[in-house]
């Protein structure tokens, strides 16, 4: 049986789903000769480690208890009462993870699995890469800080996986990497990479006022608590930056042209959420409605997309033919169109749910399993 | 530099494109620390081997000359005059390949790359698997013969790649394998996996008679020389069988229900191609036209698809909603819809060119590169 030791960083929605998936796939993976050994789990406050790091992992009962504790909003440190594990507090945890990384990285191997939403963790990941660890990320932030950080993380490209940073579990990164390694030049990527903005744009296409659509989306739980976190386009820009960088563009966030769906004077530091949802949003209705109508008069629709082409990397509203994969998009699915030499007239299209803890965690798990050939 | 030694079996359209891709990717792969070392190439008549099998490959000049010779319809044995290589004839070649497989399989590793369309090669591939070789296939036949052959080839699943057996270079198999390894249960696959039949069905949808569409497709070079090779559905059935088997179904070709677009009395042994293209096809127009109209009256369209669901594996015409990814399909693109727990209401959709030597060879090359972690 091949053992893949891992430490999970971040046990919120995605992390908890991952632990559930790992436990429920035990018999499947065992048939493939694989054992995913969870040596530790941590959140922002505590790190829990298996007693015998070299040979055993945390018991499945502890992993499921972790999910229960986190979904109840409790602290991981409660796990100390539960069985064979050791608890470390926040100040110790990064140092402890690096100790284990040095110990296991060069012998049995270790995967650091980053399902957090933290920027701080990039230092730990970089040092872990240095000592031979693999890194799997659902967290976009380590890949969207400086170009130096990005290149450091990709020192050994085969040891890094990050499918779930773009389009959740959709096989976007895996497919792009296949295209890249076959030498097929990517001429253009255009994608709708926000389920929220996909929903918003297809609803305004039907003639509904933007304000009403956003308010409905918020009450359906489709948006962040402050919908400006979606409408500002920063999340899409992060995904665009990751795509551009894996295509070899050495660019930073400030090279990306980002169109926000709200003006500067409605920014969070100038207007409360309530004000924005009330009078703010209503002020935006007319302009969007006019753009929708102008597009429709040409047989087009508006989509909030990222476009990567030549040296250009843009995020914002584009007019697209109603009869293209992006133009036909309805609801909250993500769509990515990739144009290459092999896919020149008609793009390679990948479409499906691009959000959700279940599918995001499934993408992370597939990444971990795909690292197996690097383990002894 | 990591060296991946390989022997190419079959240097027709796909094989020649692969050799071209390998040569033109030299600098790209070298940046990734990879060297694809072509130890040998063979067609149905000859095998050409590098002189120093352990350390060198055939020169790039020989690889390009191979492409030139094959596209001129000449025999590979001509390469003997060209440089440092050895030529073997048909009777020796399989034995010689197995000698090398035993020699390299357990030491530096060896990839057998099957771009032929031959059924005979399966015995060689099975024995090569036994001695530790990797196998990459564009050839569907080794995976669609007996279940025993299939299971033997998959003795070490990580050493087998076959992306280009379904949808050419489209990332169908890679995506399915990710879904499988994450434990996300596949409930249903429905796909249009023949560019020819995709084109035919979207043309008859527009009201054109089947006979006219097939004759046009043939003159455009979209069909096999005898269009019944496409219209019979056997090629789609082979792809369906491969998909069903990687989902774990232990079935054979005779378990697949195949709907042929022509009746038994027009089979090749009873009717010449000319007769079929003339009076035969015209006799089929009315029935298809009625089915198209009946479907249209319900807002549906006809598509020639494979459906894999529960224990069912079927290939034939289905009525599908005009407003589904398959219903919207136009022209010769392939589309695959995959329904799983994560993609339950809306499927994961992969769409794009599913034929062509360039994209098929690109898929094979990506498969080879993806084996790199298995090499020392």
C-alpha cells in the first residue's frame, strides 16, 4: 500500500468536505493501493497532529469529529480530548508544520493541502517546497501575490497542483496543462469564472433590473455577505491571473484591467452595505439596462468574463454573440473557452458548476491522488 | 535531464504528427527537464531502432525523414540508408520490441506508443505491461477486445494512458479519471463522439435529406471511404465501450446496443458502396425526415449519441432537448456531458474538435509527458 501523508491547512467548508471525501473514499483508494494518511489538520487557531507522524495518521473518527466541531463553530483544540493526537496553538503551528515538512519531505514525502483563504500561509508553503514537499491548493492567494512567490512555489512544477483555484473542481487547469505540455500554443482564453456574476448577467439579459437581481441573489445566498466582493471583479481577476501565469505570462495583479460593476464612490469605505443594496444599486440599473439593449440590438449578450490574449489580461463585461458557448450560458455554471492551434475555429469548451464546497473538495482530492507517482 | 524512452508503433497520420510534435517541442520539454527519446518507430512492415538503445534515440533528422517517407507512401525500410539506425522486417519486429521492452522496462523504463489501427498489437502491449513498460494508446482496438485483454493492460493503471481513444485530444479520459479518483459517482454519460455523425445529424435537423448530407460529407472528406463505416455506429460503440469500462463496467462489445443508420440489407457484403451512395441512401431519407419532424414538434432534435447509465450502454439516435449542450451542437465538434453527484442538475460538459491527426497526436503527447514521474 502506497501511503501519501498530508497536512490539511484550513478546515472550513472546503477542508471539511475534503476530510469527508477522504474518509468515504477509503475503500476506493485502497483498491488502487493508496492510503491518504492525514498527519495533521489546522485552522487559524490550532494545529492537531497525529501522535505517530511517521507511521500513522489521525483516525478517521478524529477527521469526522473535526468536521463536526468546525460546522458547530467550535475550536479545533477540543479535539485534544478525543484521542491519539497532539494540539498546538497558533503561535507554534507554522513552525511545527515546517518541522514535519523537513522531516517527511525528503523521506516519505508530504503534501501540504491549502484549503484556507489566507495570505499568510504562502511563507510556509514556499519553505515546504524547498524541503521537497508537494503542495495542493484550493486557496488562490498564494498564487496571486508576487511573481516571485509564484515562481518559488513552481520550483518543481510536478509537485504543485491547484485545480480548484479556478472553476472549483472543473478540469480547467488539468486540461490547460495537457495543452501546454503538448506544445499546442494557447492563443486566447475567455471564461465566465464567477457563478454569481454569471447568474447576474443572465438575469439582466432577461430584462430584470440589476438592483433586483443582486438583491435576489443575495437572499438566495449566491453572493458574499457584501455583494460588492463579487461585483468588484477581484475574485475573477485572481482566477485570470492564475490562468495567465500558467500560460507563462509574468504579470501581477496590477497589470490586469478590472471593470467593477459599481463605481468608486460606492466602495465599501464610502458606503455601507445597506446603503449600497438600497439606493446605491438602483442608481446602476439604467446604465446596465441600456448596455443590455444595445447588445441585444446586435444579436449579442453581455457576459462578465476574463479574457487572456497576447499580452492582454482583462476582466469585465464583454458583448458576445448570443450563439456562442459563453453567450448561451444560463444560471451559475462556469464556462471556459480555450483557443489554440488545435482548437482554432471552434474552441475547447469546459462547462459546469464552478463553485460549491463539494466540487471544490473533489478537485483537491483528485489533485492529491494525481501526485501518487511522486511517493515511494 | 529526465529521459523518457519510447517506441512508436504506427507512423500513419497520427504517428507522423506525433513525431513532428515531439521534435518541435524539444526546447519546451527541455525547459521542463524532459527528453523524449524515440528509441524506435515501426509500421506494419518494418521496425527502425536507434543504434545505441540505452543512451541515444533516433536523430530528429531521422524522425522528420520518417514523416516525409510515410507521407510519400514509401516504406520505412528506406530509412536504413539515412543514418545511425537498424532496420528489422515485419517477422522480426514484434519479437525485437519485446526484447527491448524487457531490457528497458525494468531499468530506465520504456513507453510503447500505439498510434496504429491494428488489433494484432495487443499481444505485444500485454507482454510489455508484464515487464514493466508504460503504454500510451490512440488505437482503440486493444481496449475494445476481450475484458481479459483490457484488465491485463490495466494491471498497473498508472502506466496506461489513452486520452486520444475518445474524442481525440479532448480531455475526456483525464477528466473522468479525476472524477473517479475523487469518489464522485458517475451517474450518466451522454456524448456525441463522432464528428461525422454530429455533422450529419445537425444537417438533417436543418431539413436536408440524409442522402444529400452523406454524399456531401463524403465529398468533403468527412467520412470514411465507405460512409457505412461511420453510419453503422461501430466507431462510436468502441468509444462507448472504453468509457463504460473505465467506469468499472465489465462488459464486452456485444453488450452494447448499437443502432445502425442503415438496414442490414444495405450492409457492405450485400450492396456496393456506389449502390449504397446512390439508391440505398435515398431509401433512408423519408424515415429520418419523419423522425426529425416528430422530434421538432416536441422542441427536440435528433443526435447520434452514446449513453452510459446504470447497466445500460447504448449507441444510436436519441431525441434531446434543443436547448441542451448536445441539442445545441452544430457541425463536427464532439460533446460529452457527464452527470455525477457534483454535476447533478447541470452536467460537466467538454466540447471541441474530436478528430484530426494534429489534435489526436497532441493528446498522445500530453499522455506521454504525464507519465514522467514514473521515470527515474
